[in-house]
C-alpha cells in the first residue's frame, strides 16, 4: 500500500516536473490534483483531535490545465485501518456529510511566470470533516477518488499509546533561531579559557543528553518559526506561516484543517496548568503556536483571542486559557486597530480572572495562585544588551505597554518572567503539574539583523535563565519531577571564523585594507571579552562578558546576507544592515556600521535581512525521559517524546467537562469515554 | 593553589594587556616570562609519557623589554602532588639534570608592528626533561622560579585509572571540517522527503548517542587540523600547526615537548593492531597526528618516517609502525625531494614487511595477515564527485602514485580502503583488538575551496562508509565489541539558506538580478536532487543523489570568504574561487563559476580560500562506552573517553619489550614495572 501510494505520487510528480513546485507551489502537500489533508505519511498521537480536508483541483490554464477548469465535486473518500475494510470518512468517524465548498486561487509556476505576470488559476471543490480523532495505534490508509478513476492516497500512522505520566512538569525552552554555532560563540564571549580549558561553562554544557532535530517544513526545506513551532508542539509539520493547521488552498486563513497541540492535550487529559513566556510580542509565532489555529501567523489579534478563548469559528478542543502569559506586544492588547475586534485585551484577560502586570515590579507582586498576564512593552522586548549595557537605546522608544507616550520602563528580562511563571504554574498546577514554554525570541530577530552581538547576548540570557530555572526547580523540590528541554526551531547560518583588531581596522581607510585586521587560525587568539577592563563593569553577573567592547573582537557572519557593511565588534546602536531604496530594492544602509567595509549580498535584492537556514538544531534534555532525546530525529519527534513523557496518548476519548472523577489524573471534570 | 596560580596569571596578563597576544603571540601558553610546558591546567592519562620544557624569556625590546635581554639561566623548578612536598623535577622523575639550551626568537606585538617591520626580540634560556610520566591520579603543581623571585605555576591533573578494556576495537571516523550544518545539507541531497518525512536516512542519523565537542586550540579559538587531531588522539590541546607536541619557542620544529598518543599507548599497553585511512595525503595532519611529534605539520617527509620508525632524535615510546596505512601523497614515498632523506619509502615499508598497494585491485588482493601500505596517487585523493560523476576531471591529472607520467587509475574510495583496513586489522589484532582512524579529508579541503557540492559528496561517501562498516563489523561478528565514533576536528561556517533556480539565474545578465533566482523559506521548496531525471544515472547507489544537477539547487555559503563568484549548483570542474594577482592580493577568479555574481570577501585579501570556524562539532557514538559520548565536552575528552574505554590508563609503567607474559592483555613481550 505504501509503495503504491508512492508510485502514484512519483508518477504524477514526474509528469508535472516542469511545475513541480519549487519556488512556488500549487499546494505544497498536494503533488496531484486531488489533495488529502493531512497528507500522506503523517503521524498522530492516539486520540489527538484533528480536521480532515479534501480538495479537488481543476487548473484552468498553465501546464496542468485540466477538465476545462471544472473540479470534480462528486469525489469520495474512504479510510481503512491496517489494510482492513475501507469505510467512508463520514461513516468511520460517525459524522454527517459536510457541505461542499468551492473557491478559486492562483499561483505562479515559476519566476518567469511571475515576471510575465501569467498566473495559473485553479478552481477547487472541497469538503472538510471537523474534529475527529484516531484512537487505535496503527496505519490508516485514506483514499480519495475523483475525476472518475484518479485516486490520491495518504497513509497515516497513529503512534503507540502513552498513558503514563512520567514527568509531572515539562519546561520547554526555545532559543529561536539558535544553533550549535551560536552556542559555541556565546560560550566564547562569556566564559574564560586558560590554556584551552574553560574555567566555567554554559548551563547548556551541563545537560547530560544532546540530540539533533531536523527543522524542515512539510513542503520546503527552510522553515519559518510558525510551522516549526507547530511541529514541536503538535507533531505535525506544516507550511511557512501556518500555526496549528495544515495549509489548504482556501482564501480564509481560519478554516484550514487543525490539529490538537500539546497544551490542548494536556489541559484535556490531565487538567495541568500551562504557560508561555517570550521576549517576543506574545502573538508572535513561537508562543502563539501553542494555541493558534491559523494559516497566517500575521493574524495577530485573532491569535491572542484564540489563546484566551480558544477557536471560535468551529467547535474545538481548547485550553481554557493560559495560566501564565508573559511577553510583549501591547499592540494586540490595547483597544484599537491591533487588537481583535478592537477590544481591550487587558480587560478581556482581567474579566477571566487574570492578574495583569505591565512592568517588572507588578510582575513580582502578582499573586501566584491566580492566572497571570504580563505584557511589558509594545513590539518585542528590548534585547538583553540594550537593557543591560547600552541602556541609552531604550530611552527614545515609544513602547509603553499602557499606551502612554514614551518608553516602557521597569522591564523584566527572560529570567524574571520565567522564574515567576514557574512560581505561578507550580502553585496552580498542583498535583496535575504544568507545562511551560519559554522563548528567547531575539536570538532569531537579531540574527535577522546580522546583529551577532545582540543575538548572542540574548542567547546568554537564555542560558542564564536555564541555570536559574534549575536552581528554582531544586528549591521548589521538583527538579527530579521536571523534564527540561532546551532547543530551537531553526537556525541561521552564522559562525565565527576569527577575530578582528578593531584598532587596526579603524586605522585603515580602504575596504580591502580593513580586511587585514581579521585574524584567522592562530591569529584569532583568545577571547578578550572575558578579560576585565579597568573602569568597565556592567554588573551583569558571572555568566556574561566582562567587556563587550574589547580591542580584539570576534569576526563572524553568515552566507545569507543583504548588502551590508561589516565592521565587527558590538554596535552601540541596534543594527539595520540594509534599507529599501526608492526603486524597492534593498541597499547598504550607510548609517549602519559606517566604518565597516561593504559586503554585497547573496539574497534577493528586496531583502533587508538575513534568513533562516537548513541546519539541524540541538536538543538538550534533563530530567524524566531525558534518554529519549539523544540521537537525530525530526522536530515532530520532540512533540512525540514530550507527549509520551506526559502520558498524552490515549486509546479512548478523554473528554473535558464530562463530569465524574474517573478520568486520568485528578482533574475533577475529566472523564474517559469508550469509543466503538 | 588553583586560585593562586590563576591570580598570578591574571595579574601578569593584565599588566601585559597591550601585547597580550591576540593576532600574534610571544608564546601562546606563556603569559609571563617564565614558561612551564605542559602549561597550567593540562590533563594526563595515568602513565601517559610526555616531555617537560621550561623557558625563561628575556625580551630585548618592545613593551615587555626586561633585564637587558638576558634570560635567567639559574631558574629552578619543582613538582608537588596534591599539595604535598615539592621536589625538584630531576629528583621526582629520577633524571639527571639536562643541559641548558639557549636561543633567540622574534615576534610582532600587533599588526601595526608588523606593518612597521619592528619585531620584538626575545632571548631564551631553557631546559627539557624528556620522557617522563605521572602514574598516580591527582593534582600536581609545578613551580618554576626565575629572575630572583618570579614564579610561574602550572597545575596538572592526572585523570583516574582506567585499566579495563571495555571495547576490543575502536573505529574513529573523522569527517575533517564536518559540521552539523553540512550533515543536514548532505541528508537533503541524498535522501528524499515525502510531506516532511525522510524516506531514508544517513547512517549517522541512526547513531544512538550524540555529543558536541569544543575544538579550540590551546592558544587560539580557531583551530587547524593538526592541533585538533592532536587533542583528539592524545588529550592535549596544542597550537596551530603542531602535531603531538606542545609548541615551544625554539627554532627546531622537532625538539618540542612531546606526549604519547592513543596508538602509542595502545601498542605499548595492549599490543593491539592499529591503522590509518585517509582520503588526504597520508602525511597530512589528521592521519599524521597519530604518530607525529613535530611543531610543523609541513615536515611531511619526517612525519612518514615517524609513522614507520617512530621518533628518531629522542628515546620515545613508539608504535612499531602501523598495521594499515592507506591514503595518498606519493610525493612522500617516491625517492626524491618530497621524501625523508630522499629515500624510497615504498621500499622502506616493504623492508619492514608491508604489502604495498598502489591501486584498488592490488589493495583488494593484499594479504590480510600482513602489514599493509596503500598509496593510491599523489596529493589528495580525487573527490568522490570527480571519481564517480565528473570523471573527466581525473583524466588530465598527473598523479600516478608510481611516479609515472599521467593520471592515477583504478582508485579506491574511502569505503574500499576502510573495509580492507578492517579485514587486515581484525586479522592482525587478533585477541588484542585494533584501533582504526578513517578520515574523510576533503570535506574540509573542498569547503576551503567553497566547493560545497564536492564537500557534501565526500561527506556522503563518509556516511556510506560508516554504513558499510557497521555491516562489515556485523559480518565479522565484532559489532558489539567495537566502539564506533564519528566526529570532526573543526568546522567551516557553511549552511544552506535556500534554493536557486538555475534556469532563471542563467537567464539574468545582471549580478543583482541573478540574486532574484534564490528562493528562501517557502520558496526554497524541496530537494530535487532525489528526483530521478530521465537519462541521468550515476550508479552510485541508494545513499547518494539521483541527480546532482537539477534545475533547482541548494543555495548556501559561509560568512568567511575570499572574493569569489556564487553561481550555486554543482560545478562540473573543481572550484578555485580566487586567484592571487601580481600585487600578491587575491581577487575573484574569473574562470570559476563564470556566470555567477561577484561577492566580495570578508577575509584578509591575501587569502584565496575559506577558513575554519569556531563551532562545536558533533560526536556520534555506538558500541561499548557509547553512553560516555553524550553531552558537551572538550575535544581532549574524546581522547579520554576512548582511552578509558580501551583501558589505557595504568598506575604503573607498562613497558614494551621487557620480556615475560605478565602484562595486561596477551602481548608476549609486555611486562609491567612497578614504580616507587
């Protein structure tokens, strides 16, 4: 069955090779004209709820033109378990047949078609079967039949049951965009070597288990943070910009087929507490993916509402809202154009019993037994380096979270937010435990800006937070009950390749002569960031550089760049490497690193920033189930490993609010419902 | 004691901060004017033999000028264990006092001094204590006293005893310059995904344990392959270009203080067989470091002689010569200017009982019970991609290993060499087992040339070799007795960031327009290297790309570059990105990737190649002791983990050739000698 499915797919793919979807795709998960979503070769946790969509495509023009652009609306679909009897989807899931939907979309077959402005137009007939689940582990074959004889098959695997909760708590740290290369560089900045031996280490260096996860999307080998977070939280890879859904081709970003996330499962099955902490605006992809079900990560207002109230346009499993929600992005909370339906989401959260903190002082004072919202500024949190070293950069910001003019003040950092989150979650989770996701978001954001030092500063803040978290867990007596996982969602192709003598660099007036300041191999020397400099003291503690601005600095970079200047050494101002000119193209920003030499870029000339890269990213694990995280695996396996450790794979429907106390754990409202 | 030593070092370092050795160093391991080598904070295996050198520096001029340039030749040194009584070095090790040595060297304090041609000149007084060992685990403090009151201290740690052999055999694969980023890219080229799931995997992906090792040198944060191989094989970090020695400041590259390597230990203690396989010339750093003791990796002829005959200028532990030595670099074997003393090393090896193979056919026919030399061409082995796909590139080579004109023919690959090596080593090692180092050298060499595809081809060849090795070990019934470790010695900052539409790229005539061909994020699409192309078949097997030259190729690069052109896609000719012009500076090579766009470099303008990078590199382990290789550690720990697993840490002198059969293992000539 598997081989047949592939043979069909390969055969069609070959015939369509001229348009096989590389730069642009008709629909990434659909190589032929009938689409099964979830597509072939997807994995499910037993009992994980999800939607199914079928689409029949009728391209009106272009190299795939078919049936005069009329999609077959008499398609049918069946499902069979382990080669058994095929039953119709509606019968199998005991649903009534959904309504037929129709729409049209267009795409470009390649860049030549884009330049010629000749889109290919596709008419679609579709049906969606909402909120189903597969309970029995095994292999399911879904067959879509259309155009009188064509078929598309998909094989779905339901993984083994996992009903035992081995970790009471899980804390999942995400260094957004963080790679092994960056971790190595951060260690070099903050920790001193003597004759080749580090005198201190990163907290990450002390983790007993290391693994690697592959980050690629379902339909492209480079991912964004939305669909990689989706994979990490749900076990389903998706497409760039998609959160908690498989992408369909419909125009509505909120009707795409959903699947249940780890916090939805955890809430439904164990009634545990859960929280999200981020240095990004909280509607950004990585925190939002815990609760979001949207094709477009930019539907920010909706995402905040989904976090609080769950999915509103369909009946769906939910979380009852986070117990902790700490981050930034006041734009989505202040009543106005940035918030959902213009509502005041500070008030919406408060109505549901949340304490609301807008600064570090009120965060510290928030009661631990109450659900807690903390939104500390507009946009993203200023980075660690600006909060702690180049503090002048914050004075001119207009990011007060209350909507007042002027800068946000009394800002917490990732460590403050995370430790408070643990206090609240530990209290509120009680016997049911908790799940916390804590994100160092600006490792990614600053790597996009090629601001290596600001990125590494935030990486060190993450490491410092991990260290403090271990101590906190020990103090609370829950270190051994808590699985701590630290990983990333994707990389940037950054690495350090030497040092630069800033004094010599500055003394040269010619771009090529400046490059002579760079020392490679033996001339790279040792880190001077750990050498005390008289008069320089930031008070940032043992796990950070003593001097961010030494004469000899790291020289690093990446292969994916816009036009930019390289000067090396910390920028006292945040970086903006390229600017878009009047012709819509990006060029070197002459105000950024003005004494640097120009490097022409490798990216499309509209891009002003660096981009994500392919590399597998590291996974560090400590605590119950840590041994499961060694070796190399897909990002979806991070979900399955965590979900397995949390006992979230049940062979029966564990239903919220069904009354009784006979469900797993001690959630008072939980009951299991036996299925046929 | 530790703190005091650091305080002294820090204090002196601060006072010398203007010249603290970054781009250039007086002597990397010597921050003050008295040098203890091995320096502070070095680790030793119990019983591991090594040399000690003391140097007193008297700078004649420059910012460190001292004592009118007259070095104190009345210096003295003591050693004390665990804070106990200090004894003179000669007394402690029962040696007579060595002769005083004197020399002069010079260095530049920084790039300004280099430009001004104003070197600092240093006169040196020195003594070397040769071939000592520390047997008892613990901490030893060495104190050098000089200039009537100055002291330099060094703390040495002897690690715990390890006398039990837990793995009969160890196979250590080194992908030179290989990073996680490259492994990810290689997987993408050779293995197909369907909707986000890989249909097959790298052999590396199946290893149960992953770790990360830090690669930095003892005195610079970027390493070369010489000193990183030294660290991996001996547990001692060293300086760029150094093999099996700590660098001293003397002019003679063959008098620097040595330390025993893993194959010297293994031969001495267990009488095991050992071998080296490489796709580099066999005198290159990574294979040579197993037996070499030289400050200069470029002393190639000497290194081959050291491999066969051991160190000749001092009494030293040896290996009796390799049981297997397979690689290239006929220049060092053919009688002539490239060989040691102009001798014919094919004949020298033959005299000592080696079979000598110069091609794949004779390699296969070589007897397994005899020691085996195989040298298959001059220079490095042509890369996998040229041997298997672009075979025309080999026709014009003048690399016949016999010295005849014309190209080498009937070349083996890494897999052929490695599998044959296992046959010989298994046979010859018998009950005593074996150690094999097998290196994929051109991952590094081709990354230097920015030839990403050729590098990844050789990475895939390594992976294919690892897969075949596992099968071979199983066939021989020794899979469970054999620790297999796959790692690297350092990285290059390469990563993939998207795809390039080669058709669109070629159709653009302007450098900026060509960049529009690059697809990032969702526009990267999926690998087309795994899609069959009619008429294209290389016959290279399941673990390699089906098509190296698809329309949509990977776009990747690194931050460290000479001026070069980027065209993306496989080059049918090997790459030479930059050329040195008449003024001694490197510029874009107009013949390389002639249709690409120009990217100006970030490296010093004399450099024609990419350089090594900082990143920690992955370690994959499988077999006895595999669990020791998880987490994050130094490259020296790879040695200690392997040596511990092989039972190479003895608290008494296990002496070769002492007669009797009471030693460990069953080596007939082995005896242990109790020490006081």
